[in-house]
C-alpha cells in the first residue's frame, strides 16, 4: 500500500510539473508574440511627433517659425512674415518630406504659401481661413499597430465625435505618415 501511494504521488507530481512547463511555454510564446507586436507598433512618442508635424501642414505653416504679431512687410493683398528657421521653400519641402510620404503632401502647397526675397523666406498670409481644419496632436488613440484616430478640430475647437484617420509606414527604420483622411462630411 505504501508503495502504491508513493507511485501515485510521484505520478501526480510528474503530471503537475509537465502541466506547469506547458503553461510556462505558452506564457513564453505569448510574451514573445507581444514583443514582436510591440516592436512593429509605432511608439506613442513617434505618433505625437508626427501628428504635430501634420498639424503644421494643416495650418499651412509647414514648421516655419514666424512672428505673427506684425508682418515684416505687406501689400494690398498679402502680409509677409519673415521665416527664421528656413531660408528657401525647398528647405521647407525637405523638412516635411522627412515626416510625410508624397501621398500625404502636395509640395505645391508650400510654393503657394511662401515667397523668397533677397535671401529671405517669407510666409504669405492673405484674406482667407488659415487653420480652419486642424487636429489635436495630443488627443489620439490606436486603431491598429500603424494607425490612429486623432481628434478633429475646426478653428482650434474639438468637433464632438469627429476623428481623422492617420496611418503610418516605417521607411529605413523611420516612421512617416502615409495616409490621412478627414472625418466623413468634412
């Protein structure tokens, strides 16, 4: 009887240890899959940084630093603001190309918003609604590993239940925006 009890106990312990190893292997596999998913997902910091750049595109400032309190010069049609961080429109285009694919960026829009004069670059502003559509780069959520929905704004105010869809692609180890859609109806 003692011998049967010891054999039964040994069998139970052996089964339990095998079951534990299977559970450990399954957990290890799940952790490995989660790590692969995390590596392929764009980081929160990258999303926010890229959305900030896209916000500048929507505002039609394209990352240009200007003092908007007073135009550097003006005429009957436009006000011209001296850009302090770029010297040419090509520099502006090069800056934006680092963050947006050609599917999301119409380079002609830079030419429409900037003028070069005497070695300086000016951002042009006329009588129209700059920044009518916008996004809040700090208010977004993942919809996929490489896509988010971001709060849509009109004149800097959030539109209730309205989100833009933004997708990202990794190119040579660097994330870029490769898709942007406005909410339906806008």
